[in-house]
């Protein structure tokens, strides 16, 4: 399968790129510094029967996104902000626009409609919608006062996805860690969870499984460990 990963240079996007290559897929790794992130010797860590093609581009650039989307079988969006969340929340300071999730996803959706690509998987945030009631008070405070601006934008992102008319799946992981890959993540469609931490590698596995399962079209997946 030809898969475009938007936001492929770090975090879950990088873990997913590695997973898809290991599974034999042809991955277009899209990001502002993709050619640097996947340059030798780092590229050597992306091993498997598949392949990776880094493409430099901004997710908010319609022309760059449209070129990357054309010819793909599926698109996965793993956009986020790597800056200190308190600086983003209270100082409005980040190297990435605070609304990158919603605006970037809207740009991807427009490009997919234009090029006829149907399959879309988007990483969102656990705690949105009915999953909010499964958070304890501490996590609710974190979501409101530490990552509140990003949380609101994730909600807008989900609205874009649900209204896209595409074959979409939303993936809502709990708090992400860089722990080594463990057993497959716990994935539900009823907003329930196990713990409140899950590794990016485990979430990448959930993304890959969703891509391969047409039964996840139109589903919102809660991912935990």
C-alpha cells in the first residue's frame, strides 16, 4: 500500500513510518524537515521490506500537500506541537501554529477530495467527546490548564474529519510516552480505556491495524495500554 504520513518526522508519525516500512508498505514521509530526519544514518533505522520517501513540506501549504497526496492509497495525519505545552498554553509561544491540527487536517482533506484519495486515518486526543467522563479530576485539570489550546484544536480537527465525507478513522491515544514497544495497545470503540499512558510505538501499531481493517471506517478508536 502507498501511504502518506503527514507529520512523519517525530513522535507517533516517525514510529508509524518505521512500522509501515517494516510491514512492507511504501511510505511518503511528509514534514517540514523530512529529508533531514530520514537522511543517512538515521534512515538506516527505518528497516523492512517497504520503503520510505521523505518529502519536505508544510501541512498548511495546499500545493505541497496536494502533490504529496496524489497517487496514495491512504493518508495518516499525526500532526502536533513539540514545544513546551505551558509555553504554548500561557505564553502563546510555539514554533508551530497552535491550530496546526485542525488547519493541517483541513488542508489534507481538501487535497484528498481533489485527488480522489479516500482512506484517511487521523490521530486526535483521548478526552474528547464521551471519553471525557473516563478521565479523573487530575487529568481533566491537565487538559484544561496545560494543553487546553491544543485540546480545543483537536476538537476542531475531529469536526473536520467527521465532516470530510471520506473513509475516515479517528485514533485517540491517551498520554504518549517514548517507551520501547510493548504488547499491542488496548483499542476500543466505546470510549473506555485501560491506563492513561501508551507508547508511541504501540499507537503506531494501532494506526497500522486500522489502515488494514475496513471495519474501522467511521470509527473513533480509544488507544491505551
